[in-house]
C-alpha cells in the first residue's frame, strides 16, 4: 500500500506492518460444549471487549482444552489486537494491546511485534490512521463490515529507533492523560448544566423562579382561575372545527401538589386545541411534490424551531386525506419516535402539516406570554411525558395523554416574568454548554495534532546515540533468519 509522502527523521524508516511481527487469527470454541467455557483461565477476546486500549479482562474465559480443540490459539502478552470484522468498522478500527496471555475469536487479527518494535507505538500509529485504514482496507460486498488483512499487512508504518518509540509512547500517554482529565471535567460540567437547566425549568413552572416578584405584585394580579375562564371563552369563540364545539376536560387535581397563590391548574386541552396529522399514501404522486405544504415528521422535533421540511404535500393530499395544516407558532410534540425524540417539543416556524406521530398544540388565541410559557412547560415536562408513554417494544404517547396533561397556570404578567427570567438563565446555560462543546472539539483536534507530530518525529527529540531504525530492522531480520523455522500460524 502506497504511503502518504512524508519526510521522516534520518534515523527513521518505513516498513510494512506485515513485516513487524507474527500475525495470527482466532476462533470460537464450541458454545455447545460447556466444559470449554466453565472455569476457564484464559481470557477470550471478542470485539465487545475491545472498548479500551489495554486488555486486562474479558467477558469470557476459556479452558486449555478449548484452546487445543478449536481454531483459537494463545496470543502472547504485548501483542496488538485488531478488530477486522464487526459493525463498528463502519466508523472505528478498534486496536488494543493485551497485558496478559489471551485468545481471540475469528473477528480479530493479532500482531505480536518482533523484539525491538514497541506494541504501544504500533497501536498509537494505527489509531492515528483510523480513517485511512477504514477507507483503504475495507472489504466491499460483505454483509458485515470487514477489513482485508492482506491490505493491512501492506500498510507502511514509520519506524523510529526503539528507545525513541518508547519516549514517543510515554509522551503521548502523558499528554493524553492531561487531555482526559480536562475532558472529564468538561463532561462533568455538561452533566451539571443539564441538571441545572432542568431545575431552572422546574422553578419557572412551579412559581419558585418568580416568588419574589409575585410577592411584590400580588395586589395587581388576576387569579389564574379568572385567566383560565377568559382563555376558555376565547377558545370557544375562535374554534373553527367541524361539528359541535366540545368543552375541554379539566384536569383531575386530587393528587396534584398545591400551587402558589393566584395560580390554577389547567389541562393542555383547555389552553390549546390538540390535534394530529396524517401520512398521505406514500408513492402517490398526486399527494407529494417538490414544493407545496411542508409536511413534518417526528424527526423534525429535535429542532427548537422547525424551519424546513423533508417532504411537501399537495392540495389534493389535504383534500383527500386527514392531513391538515397547522399555523405558524403551533407547538409540535413527538408522540413516538426513535431515541429520545418521543416527548420532545418544537415550534412551527412556518405553517405545516404533520404526520400522525406528532401532536399539534394550536394556541394562537393565547397571549404571547402564555404561548411561550406553554412551550417552556413542555420543555420541563419532557421526561414526565416519556414516563407516561405506553405500548409494546417502542412505547408511545397518544393524544389523550397530551390533552389531559395538567399545567400549572400563573397569572399572565407572572407568566411573562417567568419566561423572561427563564430565558435569560437558559441563555447563560447554553453559552456555557456551547463553550464546553467547543473545548471538547479543540481537545479532539489537539489529540490528532499530537499523534501527527508523534509519527513525523516532532513530538520528542531524536538521540544520535539511538540505533537507527534501518539497523534495528536489519538486525531483527538477521536474528529471525538465524532462528529454526517454525510452522506458520494461520492468519
């Protein structure tokens, strides 16, 4: 494999990976023979164990009898283990060094370096080459992502004098250890921010955030009950649905906590019209077009404001199916979806239709401060909604759950004050979160820069007293040629 042009120090040289040690493969002893797996003393490495750079323990160990009666074999400590068949190869080429005698399964290849080649030096270089190796050594047309071992063996490695290899490894690990501590601290900050964000949201919708303001302004605040009565009257007057208007159901407050003075419980259905959309028949060219009415699915709810659509439906779809257009400003709640989408809320930045996986909260009859407050309540209530989900393998929400969700309703001026204070605090939280993301990205880039310098001979100084790599490799070849021939292990 042709190596990228790179000038190396005079004491370094290029050498194919296949010439740097003894290659081997592995296998899986019969799972039907329990004696192979019970009370085993030799670790058996599979791709699942390759999550760390050093292999000390494994999920399974096998017996000596299993080694004798299967394709697996002993791999000496200090070997380089490489995953060559696994779904993880779609993005990562896992490599590790074993600290003890191990065996491996058929999805790994191993390289036991010749004396004079440091296994950690090789491992760090292979990590540096992760993307290139995946690109150039991948097998094509296989069901499971795989690496071509022969291509791997042809991949050239910059080899330095042995003592310099060790100095490079020591320097890399020292610098990476410091980066690890920094990233760990940033991760802790991110977790604390997430908890603090949730506590601030809770304080906003329980009245704690505006307790001082409420005390100072209690004399001029309309009670939440009166506000709710006005909202219901406006709701009835602005209703444009089909058939007879139906009054929304009040929440059951028997088990709900006490609210601050002047607040009242309301259901989502009392504050907003709650509807859902539909999916026009896929493949029907009359229903879909390159332009038209934006059609939103639950995947779009990962954005705070939805400003684009992946599909558009026609007027015919709106006329002949249950699809309907919801106005700009409507809140969209994902009732089901993959990952953590379910229960999330977004705001429509444009009039759009949705599929049946979304609940639409149309609250344009509400004052702007209350619409903003409603959205922030659902930001806070995300986890609670997920816990309400019911169903089989993929638990779902339904319209009834959304409609009956109880909402603590403050007086309108207090809702506006709560939103203002909350948004200011959330803005500060987001600024810190963004800084953490930026610093983590810088740390990742710095790791790559360290590895780049390491294998260009720039990370540690060269020592003129070190045996040059060309002489080292020549000596290794001479010593191996003088040894008695052994039967090659299959790779």
